[in-house]
C-alpha cells in the first residue's frame, strides 16, 4: 500500500471524532413530522392550561409616610414631644407592612381564612362578597380545615348543608385563639337542612348563615365555603404584598401592590392594610403623650391633696383666730417669699423628675414609658433631645421584635445606640441636678432672709402668712399642672398618623396580568420544538450505524463503486426477472465499474470477484446472485461459488437443493461436475455450499480450492465468490488471495461504523487489496451527495432517467401510505 493511501486512511479515521452536524440536520429533517407532532401537542397542552388557569390580577395603592408631626405644636406650647426625627421611617414602614403581626391583623379583620366559592367550568371559583349570604362564625368552637362544605338553597329561607368525609379524623381551628384542634368527623356523605339565621353546631362547622342585605337567592343554587389555616393565609399575604418607593422625587410615598384571583379581595386587603398601618402608627405616637398625661395626673393628684390640706388648715386657723390686717411692707415681704417658695417648689419638682428618670434609666430596660421632661418645666435641650431619641429607639426596637429574632445584629445596633444615648443623658442629668441644687441653695438663702424679716411679727400673724403662702403656692401649682394636662390632652387629641392614604386601591377594570397566554404558547412552541430535537440529538449521538455515503467518505478512504436501492421482491433474482427495474440498472452500473477496475489489471483467464460484508443481513448473497446474473446476461460465462459454508443461502433462489455442494467436492465425495449446476439463466452456473461441515476454515485453506480456482479461470470469464461475513469469521480472509477484486457490502441504517474501522485496519495492514464498497438499501433522502462515483444516479430510480426507462412499482393507495409511514 502506498504512503498516500496510509495517510488517507489515517485522516479518515481521525475525522471520526468530529460531530456530523450535516447528518444531524438531515436526521431532524427526516423526522419533521415527529417535530411537528410534538409542537402541536405542546400547543394543545398550553391551550388547555390557558383556559383552565384562573385570571391573575394586580392592583396597587399609594400611601404617604410623613415626618412626625402635630398640628398644635407652636412656639408657645409648653409641652413638646421630640419623636426622634424621621431616620429610618421609610424602612420601618416597609418592614412593618411585611411583618407577620401586621398581616395577622389585616387577615383577621377581613376573615380571609374563610372563602366563598362556586363551581366553575374547570375548578371552584372564589366569589368573595358576591355570595348572597355571609357566615357568622362561632369563634369559641373549631371549624374544620381544608374541607369544601356545600350550601344548596332549597328556598329563600332554608338551605341544605352537605359534604363528604373520607376519614373520621380531621383538624379544626378556633379563629379567636388561632388554636388548632383535632375533630372527629362523620364518615361518608353528610346532609343537613337548616333555616337562615339558625345556629348550626356540627363537628365540622359552627355558626350561622345569614343573607346579605338586598341579595336574593335562587332555589337549587349551590355554593361552597372553605376554612383555611390562619397562619398559612397570613404567610401567603405576608409574602405576596410588594412595597416599594413610588419614585426618587417622591421618596416619602410608597406603592403597595398585591396579586390575586379576585380583584375585590385585593382592593379590600390593600385599603385595610393601609388603615391598620395608620392606626398602629397613631397608637405609637399617642403612647408618649399618654405616658406624659399619666405622669401629670400622678403629680396633679399629689398637688390636689396638698391643696386640700392647706385649705383645711387655713379654715381651721380662721376659726380660731381673727383676721389680721398685715402692713403693706410685711405683705410685700410675704409676696416675695411666696415667689421664692414657688420657684423652690418648681426646682424640687424638676429634681424629683430627674432623680426618677435616672433611677428608671439605671433599673429598667423598656424605655417606651418615659414622660416628657417638659411636663415639669425642664427645657434643657440636651435632655429633651436625648429622651426623645431613647424613646424613639425603644419604640423602634419594640416594633422589630415581631419580625426579628433576638440577638440579631439589628437589635445589637439599636441597643448600642440606646446605651450611648443613655450614657450622654445620665451625664446631662448629673450636670442639670448640680445646677438645680445650686439654685435651690440660693432660693433657700433668700427664703431664710425674708423669713427673718417676718420674725418680728407676732407668732399668730407669722402663722397666718405662712399658711396663706402655702395655700397660694398649692393653688398655683395646681393651676400649672391643670394647664399642662390640658395641653397634653390637646396634643394627644390633635395627633394625626404619619401614614396617610393618597390613592386607595380600586377596581376600575383592567389589572389582568396572568395567565400570560402568549408566553405559555411561546414556551410550548419552544418545548415542543427543542424536546424532540434533543431526543433526536441523543439518538443521533448514540446511533453508530451508517446512514449515508457521506459518512463512509468521512470514515474510510475505500472507494464506493455503486448504490443499490431498497427494492422489495419475493426472491433475489431481481436482475433476471425485473431487467428494467432501477435495481437491475444499479447492478449494470456496478458491472461497468468492475469492468473498468478489472481491465486495469493485465491478467489472462477468468476474473475472480469476492463479495463479502461485515455481518449477516447486509445483502451479500443478494449482491452475489445479481452481479453473477448481470454478467451472465451480458454474455460472460459466469459461475457463482457458494463459499459461505457456515450459512449457505444461494441454492434456494435457483430451485436447487443444498444436499450436494462444494463441501462434498472438498471432502472427495463428489466430483466438481456433480456439484456444479447449470441454472435457467443462460451462461450462469451455480455451485451451492452443500451440507455445513464441522471444519469450514480448514476446507477453504486446502489445496483443492486453489486448484479449482485455477481450473475455473480457464473455463469461465467471471468467477463470483460468495463468502462468509468478514466481521464474524476469518474465512473470507483465506479467500482474498484468489480474488482479483473484492466488494464489501454496506447496508445503510444497519451496518455499524465500527465495521468500517475493521475493514480499514485490514486494508491498511495489506490483508485485503483492491477492495471497493457497494451501498445497499440506499435512500436518496438520507444522503444528499447525489452523483458520487460511477453511475450513482441509477441507484433508486429517481429523476427523469428512472421515470422514462425503469419499470414503475405500481402500488395501491394503502401500500403507498404504509410505505410512507415506514419512511418517517
């Protein structure tokens, strides 16, 4: 073998690892009906999904989150509340809207754990408030969960309650405590008749059913109610509500959005969640004012007791003593003394508040109950700011306790900020207390000085002035506390929530966002297309059979000399009995190619052609018979030797028996003339294999075969050797030396690619020479390199040539449809 031939084989083998995209494309095109069927099926499924899925709607509302404010705050207001600013207010509001606690309040107020349904075309549909009745639950008793309870109206005032249980055990829930309890259920079908408004006490339902105002019911109309797990419903809405800022220019405006199947339920939930959020925020703001009012009330009670005691003391004094006429000078001294004592009373109140505040800060951990410092007249800015910040942080921490686990970094950060502010406040308290003590010392000295001036008066006059001052001080203190309480009450009453509704949710039509029918159809189209393509790709990768001549070109450098189309006939004598068929023309084309090849080999005597294949079933015997026939019909004296001693076949088509054959000649039982049979085809003799011997390889290796071939070369023009498959036994290799040329049969969609590697290896090693390939069962649509080699156009009878000169295979309509389905 030449170097170039070796290079060609190596190159072809190396190309085996590349992916045959062209072959995959033709495979997919060949199965286009399968792809179309999958696409159609997917589109039908998408249609069924689209018509069965309930509509999904999305609605939204707008709320505003303003700064902490009170419309009655003015420069003259003596009691002011510092709420701690607006830091984190938007984040807190968003978090609150998505907390379990907040959504529990909303779900509980709307009773969304109970659904009203009717039977729809494909499933039960939630009709919410469109139901002509409403259920009044007995909250002290459980309702069964997850069971459809039917209500069939018999008249306008009576109805039938019906359901069916498959188990005696179920789970119920009390919607007052949200406790889940086991309930015993009646097994099987249940039907009970009740009147509108009648109390119903059943193991699975407790309550009454009442008609909604201005609603009428039609007899025999059916409805269903369904009780759901409260926590599951809350979780659904908690995760379903979407909260986001409206835009950058409106940073204090939030958009609340919710999706669902019933638009009225979405509207009610969005509006209710805004109302509850606003109410909760107002309660938070009023908490500080309430603490202040409570503190003032306690102080006012003490002053009131003191005022009553002093007033009683004055009355008692007047009963015992006459009214004195104190001089103007002493009266002025007494008036100044009263002012100093009133100042002392005020400073002591401040000092008591600061002492109480210091003790509270050092001993308590809940800082939400601190009263406003201005309630006792403390106007120190640092104290007011610190108390406000601590209170705001404490309220923020309290609101986060419902959604954040203890020990989280958020709590640690808030606690750190509270401690830092508390340390600053404690230092400020100490400094303020020192200042107040200095003022008290000064006041005490002034009071002592004035009291010394009054010491010259008679004792009864001194006692009278003292009681009068105490009475005036108590009355003024009472008036001051009453004024402060009134201001605090006004501030509380005038408090407005920082959460206001800008745009309520409303069903104005539209809002439909699902199901996305176009997307479903697009997905179905993609799945319907890519699923069969993927399966075809997997099958193509796993398929190791040969499907076309282009694969042979890629896998082997052995030339192809002809194509034989798929042709169904009752025997193998197609060339003889159907000489005008496309298959007969294919064999004539192969004969012409063989003649060209054999003429290039100068040699006297007959020419020997060996026909083999990789395995049984590839058309080796069929090809042997018809090549021998086509040579005989051309006037060449031809003999066909059945050398497939293991599985002989050629005898039956010629009406011969296999009792005597070449095996009998090899073992000496018969002479060659006795086993050689002249057939009904002129110029064609056939020697069958004969009975199957125990040692076929040894018989073929004997000298008798060599002498027989030499003898036949002198008597015949063409000698056809029908040999065993090359891929199964080594018999064919023993016959190569007698062949002038060899034909290797490849059946499309049957022969494995590995067999080509086997024949390539033997060709490369020089075990087989002058070998050519013939494609059997060739189909033009499988391989598009039409016109390759010698006379490719004759293989299957396509085109003008085939229609004009070849016999047409006239089939009935049923056979044509059957053949078409087999091809796909």
